[in-house]
């Protein structure tokens, strides 16, 4: 949520996150979502165990405000790894085989180093997707994202068209709609990218499954 992201663009990013939440099965034993907001500072807006219903989560997303200038993407990833993807914050234990997924949304180039911390996050079992907007730096997105990059790095021209990614992420995270129009949850992942003076979004997919299927949890960086 750095200064390069205009107010109207920030609202578009929040709408995108709310649409993604709508496409998931949210619950204590289903998909869990947390949100990390960052610029020159990092703020955990809510943890994986804060909200277990869509209405409360979407209301919280709507109340998020930009922080300031700067793009400390590496610090945001480190914060998520150490303070969000933890058992205390709502991430489920490794023995449960719940996938962890981070989605980073950004419109600029990181002002700190992301390669090492991203590698550490991936090594800890976090699948990283990078979504770049406008002037996002593709090299930085690739340094952050999991392999293969073709599946984990995305780019859109403006925040005004970021909703184009909603259906793509829904298929990736939840599977295709069934004949009744509802989306099932499978074991796939999801992701986003970055640029300078950016705002990132992180989703933790703790196994990312859902009720009666596989459990999942997401933490989102905005």
C-alpha cells in the first residue's frame, strides 16, 4: 500500500481480495485467510485464526487503509513467514499436511532484498504466487515466486483490470465450478506479483482444502 498506489487503485485491489474470498469455502476446518499490509512498514491486518466467516472477513478487508510510502516486500514476506504461518496464528500443523500459500500483490520494485527471504519461505513449505501490476519488476516477481514461474507469476496492466485474475485463481485454488455453479476445493495453489512502491497480498493456503474435503488456510498480502 505504498504511495504509488492511488486510492481508487487500492480500492480495486481490496475488491479483488473480497472476490477471491467469495470464491473460497471459509471456515475453521476449511479455508483460513490472513492479511498482511505493507509499504515502508508492515502491518498484520488479521491472522489466519481471526475470521472464520466470509461476511466478517470481507468487512475487515473493506476497512483496510493504505500505510505510506515505500516497498519493503522482503520484510513483509519475513513477517508472514514468522508471524502469520505459525500454529499460534492459525496455521495448522505439518502433520495435517495442510498446504500454505502466499499471494503477493505489488506494483513496483522491492526496496529491500527478497531473494533470500523468499527462498527461506519456500523452503519452510510456503508456496508463493506473485502478481505484478503496471510497473511491477518481473525479475523481482520471479525471485519471489515458486517454480514453475509460468504457474506462479502473473501480470496485469492496471489495478482496474486485476479482477481478470479472479476466475483464474478460483480455478487454481478451488477447482472448476460444478454443474450446480459451486466451486469445489482441491489441492492446487494460487499466486500474485510485485513492483516498486508496491502493495502486496499474501494468502496462506494451509492445505487449502475445505469442509469435508481438504482443509486450507490462506494469508493474503495487500
